[in-house]
C-alpha cells in the first residue's frame, strides 16, 4: 500500500496519474496547502521541503521498514522502478525518459510555476517578470512541440516523462499559451487527457473541490515563506 500525501495541484496530479496508470493500491492523505497543513511536524518528517507530494511505501522492494519519498520526480522514478511500469528497461530508451523527466522538473515546472505566480498571484503586476516567465514557458512549449514532432509520446512510449509534463500543460491558458500554436503538443495533450487513468486521477481531485485553494486567504501562508518559516 502506498500512502500519498496530496493536494490538487499539478505536482499532486502527477502521482495520482502514475498510481492510476500502474493500478497500484494507494490511500490519499490530503495535505491542504491553503490551510498550512504542509507545516505539520509529521508531514515535515517525510517532506522536509514543506511541499506536496510525498509518499510512504509500506511494502518497499527490500522488504524492510516503510520508505518515504518527497519531490514529484523522485516519486515518479521510485514508483516506476518499483513496478517496472512507465519506464523502459532498455538502456538508451531509459536515458531518453530520464532526461525529459529532469527537463520537466528543472524547467517546465518551475518556469510555469513562476509564470502562474507573476501573472495571477503577485499583488503588483510586474511587466518584466510576467514577460520573462511567459516567454520562457513559451520557449519550453516550443521545445516540447519539436520533440513530439515524430513521436506519439515524449520519449517514444507513454512514460513518467509524459506524466510529469501533462499536469503543467493543463493550465496553458493561465500561462498565456495557445495550444493551436503547438500542434504536436495539442495532439499529445488530447491523447493523454482521454486515457482512462488520467480521467480517474483528475476525478480524485473532485473530492477536494469545496476546499479549492483561495489564494487571497492563503497569500500570507504561501507567498511569505523564508528561512524563518523552516521550523526545527
Ligand atoms: N519540486 C517539487 C515542487 C512541489 C511544490 O511546489 N508543491 C506545491 C504544490 S504544487 C506545494 O506543496 N506548495 C506548498 C507551499 O508552497 O507551502 C515537486 O515537484 O515535488
């Protein structure tokens, strides 16, 4: 059994997408980041960065004590290695998946995240910052579009590289991007959206709809973090 510490955000959706795809039994433990639950001491023990998602695997491969993992890319890789699913065994194909997984983790995720911040959440509209992150998101979309020109999925077969990227393309309008400008992404996006596991993963989020993030109420909690908010 996998315990998934989760909230209904792109990085949270990555893990429900994997678990649904691999049909692994799991239990969701909601961590309402708008209510500050990411700072609870028990959660910080498994996720010292005070961010969702995190998992506890109660049946690790070595048969030992439960294993906890934080960082969505590390979780996807851990689960793919555990199950042998959504990652190729072939050496060269595996390298292909890993480089695109890290591209998402270090590029698309953080840049689109800053795009959301400066375009939607920042109390002042800072033109330079908005342009910087909208342009960088667009550049990353163009790179992905090129990669998908001759492939159905990012690294050939459907993999954790696609699962990492998809939830960050879902809010494309908020990122001031148009999918018509990226026809290969559009085709890829519609294919993944229609997968039964993707539909089931996004349905899991519905249960928390009435607790949707109210950025105005949570502004101080989410956007006022510093070294001082990292507790012992
Ligand atoms: N690099 C991390 C980023 C995780 C992340 O930023 N999580 C957000 C939600 S998507 C969060 O928990 N925010 C809580 C906070 O800012 O306190 C990952 O991919 O797991």
